[in-house]
C-alpha cells in the first residue's frame, strides 16, 4: 500500500529513519549523483564552468541546467561498451532539437514513443533509418509517418497494430518501396525490481505480446508471412531504474528461446535482439547502479551462451538507455521563497522536533516524479556554503497540493534563507519531459553548459504561449506584471537579512 504522497510525519523520532544522520558536510557533491562538471568554487556551485548564480540571473528560476559534456560522455560510454551492438537513445527521457542533433552526431540510434517525438527527431535532421517507433496504441497517422519517412523499425505491440500497418506497408511495396522493417515486442514475464508503475515486462500490463500465452510466437509467425513487412528481430523491455543485471539476463534467456521457436515454426533466423533499457542511475549517494561495461559484458555472455545451446547464430544486440544518458547530467535550480518550521512533536529528550518546509518557485509541474513514483532526490544549497548546523527539511513546491513535494526529507544548513538557490541533482530524465502547466505555472527553460558557455536549448514558456491555446484569451495580452519571465524576489545568491530558520528548527 502506497503512503500518502505528502509522506508520513516523523514525530517522536530523532532523527527520522527516512533521512538518517546528517552528513559531515552538507554541501558535498557526490560524484556518483552530480554532473561530471559539478564543482564548488568559493562555496558556489559551478556547472559546465559557469556559476549557478549567473545562470539564474540570466535565465530565471526554475531552470534546468544540462551539462553537455556529461550527457554526451555517457552516450559515448554506452557506444563504447556496446561497440558491436546498436545503442538507441530512449528519447522519452528528454528530447529537444539540440539533443536529437547530439545523438545523431555521436552515431547513436533514437527511439520515439509517439508520432510527435518522431516528428521532432525528423525535423532536427535525425537520420530516419536510425529511428525506431514504440508505443502501445500507435495511430494511423503515426504509423503512416513512420512508413513514409522510412524509419529503421516499427516496434509492433499488438495484433491491432499489425492490422493497421499492413495496408500502409503494402501500398509502399506496390509503389516500389521496400517492406517495412519491424520488431515484435515480447512480454517475457520478468518482474523488474523497481516501482510497480515502471515495471513493464510482467504479464498484467499493456505492453507487448505475451511469451507465456504464445501470442509473441503467433505475432512473429504472422509478420513473417506478411510480404509487406520484414521481421528483423525481437524486442524486450523489463522496466526502468534497475540496479542489477539479473532481470536483463533472465529476459535474454527467454527471448533467445523465442528466437529458437520462430526458427522451428518458420525456418527464419532473426538477426536482431533488442533488450531494451531501464538501466538505473544514482539519485542518492547510497544508490549503486551498474555501469555500461558490466551490462554489455553480462548481456553479451548470456546471449552467446543461450544461442550456442540452441545452435543459433548470435543476433546483433541493441539496448535503449535513456535515463542513464540524460539523467545524471542535469540539475534543476530553484529559488527559495517561504520557509515554514513545523513542529512534529517531542524528540527523544522532550525537545521539540521540527521540520522546515522549504518552498521553492517550481514543484510538481517541473518534477512530478516524487509525487508519482515516490522518487527520491537530493539537493544542496547552491549559491554558497554554510557552517550552520543541520536542520531537517522538506523541499516543496508552490502548487496547491499537499503532495507537491520535491525532496521528502533531507538536511540543509539551518540558515537557509529566502533568496537562496537550491540545486536538485539528477533531474535530466522524465522531469522536463513530464512537465505540465498545473496551476498555470510555466515550463522552465533548459540551458546547456559546456566549457563556461551557456546556451539556451529550450526557452522558457511564456503566459502568451499558454493564452494562445485558449479560445477566449488567444488575442488577449497577459497583464504587464504577470510572472511570464519570473524574476527573483532577491537577486540570486543574495540572502535577505532576516533569519527564517531559527534555533528551534535545528534538530
């Protein structure tokens, strides 16, 4: 049973078990969690060679800061580890025109999960033959775009989808084109060790053809018998944010077994095996993800052994990292507004237990993952360091929701003030891409930094952008004072003179 999204109260516990003892240094930047370029310079956080106060002044807050060298370096790490395989960037993690061009320039493939993701990639000039289209309910329009564009693969997810695709593929063949290359997505019955909402290979869910019921084999046989389709291989994906390779290895065992069944049923030897993504990253210092080299070595060994046992040639492998490339290199900057000490009851010696609710100028509209998945994040005071004692804090947003929590429990210096900057780590995956306009907040910009140069790759949304969709307000200019381009109440990095976190807040 999931807890209330606002989290449990911790009255009577010192310290709360969910947060543990405070670290010796509240401003430390764990290299496993923070971008590769993250540094403290005179106490201030620098990313990509730029101080965060400069970025906040120039671009406002909230602000996504993307370390370009980190992003592209992690993509290169996967490409090197899987040198004899295809690395598909799972663009649902984060996609914009610049990211599509980086991925294209660096030689990776790209997965799109909707027609609009596909359209963006094509508009950015991404090579169509290196794109795969996913999705459990692809529309006729989406499939037609895939066929007309000549993308590398359509990943088939249902019998209805085969029915939709065959006439389009047949029309292309009749016009002199090649059959449409496809993969069959197989649900292999592996329960990934992750949150139930992002575990995607067990039987009772919406994706793929079940291996256990025989649907996967039936789909593969049917596609092979369709002259306008070309079945190049099989696809499997077992979930997201997975820290060990056991699930991937078990999935590989089962999917290779299906390759053998396909050969036995049709005589066809399929040449591709896509084992999906879901490789975890470190959101907290205690997280222990598996690196690309280990994943590549273990998966390659399992597939080779299984193919040898079935006397099959080893297929060309593919993987689909998204979070593992995009996640660690981006930090979200927020400005602190309101700080509210809340008494939780007495501590172990009768002293009041206090949690400080530290409110920032964004929230669940730019990071829904804490509320949606019980996700955990860490953050630091970014514009300065502090020698103040630790205070138990909860970082919350400004939305009209008690569940609008960004970081549920952590220790921050007791002297954090309105106007200070907080930096939340590892927000590159599924934060901007899942952003909303809840309470009519505006989607933040994304700024890429590298070697001291900052480039805005996604501009901040304006209220005029939002009004343009409203039938009544489309031609009405927003009020002159509307926070379309929010300005800090205090200059970024300059604290107010009044203390808002007093001695009683120091737990």
